[in-house]
C-alpha cells in the first residue's frame, strides 16, 4: 500500500511538471508584449530604450528555459512572482480571492449532493417507473443547460423582475445564493445520472439477486447497495471538485462574486501572465491532488478494488 502511494506521489509530481511546462510555454508563445502593454497602461511614452529597460526589469529578455527555471523554482518556494500590471506579489492576490471561491464551490457541491443523492437512489430503485422517468428528464435538462445561461435566467427573474436579490453579488449569504444555484443545477444533473448508473450496476450483482430471492426487506438491500457503491460515488464527487474550482470563474464574473474569477478575467484582458500562470497551476494542483487522493480513498473505502 505504501509503495503504491509513493508511486502515486511520483506520478503526481511528473504530471504537475508537465502541466507547468505546457502552461508556461503557452504564455511564452502568446501574442503581444507585456512590457509594451504595461507602459501603455501607465501612460509612459514608449521608445526603444524605455521598452528594452522595462523588458529587462520584467525578465522578458532572458531565454525561455532560463525564465521557466526561475519561475518554477519560485513556485516551489511559494513565490508566484510579481504581477505585470502593478508589480504586486501574485500569491497574496490569488489567496485573497481563493477563499471566496472555495466557499462558492463547497456550497454548490453540498447543494448538488442534497438534490442528487436522494433522487438518484429513488430513480435507481424505481427503474422505468414514473418517478424514474421524471428524475431522468430533469437531470437531462439540468445537465444540458450551461451554468452561464442559468445565471442569466436567475438574474432576470429574481433580480430584475422580482427584485429579491442584488444583481451584483456581495460577499454575504444573500449574494452567495444565486451563484450557488447556478453551479448546483448542472452539477446535480450530472451527479444523478452518474450515481444512478453506479447503483444500477451494483443492483445487477449476485448478492442483490440472492437477497431479493430470500425475501430480504428493501431497506436492507438499499443499505448494502449504497455501502458497496460508496467508493465509486466518492470518486465521482472528488473528480467534480477540481473542475468546479475552475468552472466557477465564469459564474463569479457574471455575479461579480469576490472570488478568484474576476481577478483572472481582468488578468487575461491585461495579459498579466504571472497571475494567469499562478491560477492555472493552483487549479491544476487541486485537480491532480484530489484525483490521486480519490484513488487511494476509493481503495480504503472498498478494499475489493485495487489502486
């Protein structure tokens, strides 16, 4: 078990190194000159000498591998560099918004599970019944709607028509509710379909057929099916967390939720590459770590499986 976990950690490090190289390479190949854009935004007259001095100050005149090595060594030390926009450290900027992004993502996940878990259980154990068809239809609709469209509809009805919520979300419970619903609806649709499929697979096992043949009560069968499905269900939830952190950027931008989304979108517009790189690396680390941990925890929850 320990050897397998160590192998997982080694593969995690390799994946993150490849990710960091690809992301840094894409930023390096992106069109435009950050030094020139920075001088233009500050209203400084651009000449060849001024531009070269600014490029040297920002480290843009050094070779690609040298810049990548310096940036990577800084990341390992927890130093994400300085913003091209205002020369402020990137780490504190990302940390300030990351807290609110975690609140939004975690609240959406909890709401999605509250909706999806009981509906998926009812749908699986009432297969091809009226309730099953209704639940499958609702999950299909929820999964098909993009969260930005749901956000616009919620703003139109609850903010503009009914005037129950502010259009611009504030950092409180009232401002959190609509962004949470926008993320939870499509996520609950995916959870229902995935959990229902997993439960139906478990119900095809011999132990379920045996209990049904012996006349075991339905509640006891449900309990055993859920217990044997918990490893796969946990993996489904864990994999959603990483993508949820990245996907919340659009919702934060629409509702102006004070998370990391607004910072990233502004940085993309300003071509503030250190902030963009820091965001991608943080989200990549979260996604990869959760993915690897879910494999290990799946094995712990269900010893029948292997890593």
